[in-house]
C-alpha cells in the first residue's frame, strides 16, 4: 500500500486518515546501553506525522544527502476507543490490535538537531503492517521482534524485555494526550540498530528491510 492507501485503510477502519503516531524511545535497556544513554525514569515520548506512514511492500524513500539512516523494529499497538487518563488496570480495554512497525530514523538529522523531530519525520519513515491482529487474538507480553536487512538479522529480542510495559505506556500517554481510535503507539526498539554497530550499517538504495513479529507476520519494504 502507498501512503494514500494506508490512510484510506485507516479511514475505512477507524474513520480517520491522520492518526497520531506516538513513539517510545529507549524502551529496551540493551538499546539504551548501546546508545550510551541512561535508562529513562519515565517513558520517553516523541511523535511522527501521518506523512510517514506506508504499508507492507511500499518503498522507504531516502532523500538526497540524508546521511546515515537506520531501520528500527518495533511492535505497535492500535488504539480502539477514545482514551484519556486511563489507568493501567483498564489499559488493555483500549487496544484494538497490534501490528509491526519500522521507526526509520535519519541519524545525522536526529543527533545534529539535538532533538528527534526532523530525523524521525521524513516521508515514508513509518512502515506498518502487514496486518492489524485483533487484540482478542494476540498476547503481546512475550513475543519475538526481529529486524532483517537483506536477510541478515540485526535485531532480535522479545517484548518481555520492554522497560515500560503496555499498560504503563497507555496510562502515561493518555495522561498527556487524548488518544483516539486508530492512533498508534510504537513501543520501542531493541539493540542492534546499524548506527551503533562497528562498522556502522546504514540503509542504502536496493536494501530490503524485514520487520517480523511472531503472531503478526513480516513487514517488508525496499529502500529507494
């Protein structure tokens, strides 16, 4: 699906073309460790806009002179009903389903700016898919999350290693922002991203990125 197709699909399912995309940074302690950052004391929130959304099979497009770009494997939850000041005890009642997500990140912009807005916000920088698995059919507590680049595994962890679990994330985010049906929360990425490897591994035209989550499927996107 293209960006317009993904947004058409969101409108058909949730009545909205422009979902909020809330992302959680440094939510695996091994990823925080490889980045040299302290473990967060509370969920670290940032956001993407709907211009970043693409679907399974669509191209991640690298702008000219973008510098180092990483893929980041993440499990995303999709909100099913309006949520404001939700308690952890009630949090799962507000989840419609789960999908794979790729928090594509332009590191030169992210680190050079001193904040993450531009580096995370380029068009096509949030692939999601290949489907939304209904919450009633999926247990997110301990599933395998992987990133493969051209068939080589770069990231391989489990959601049991999240620092802040899903009920805490929904409670924390909904205390700040009213969540609406179709909004996405990307729950964080584990260690293994290319910028922290030696030698570094950056996305290049012709690469194929696969994000696989057990029970959901494989999100596959070519880089152009």
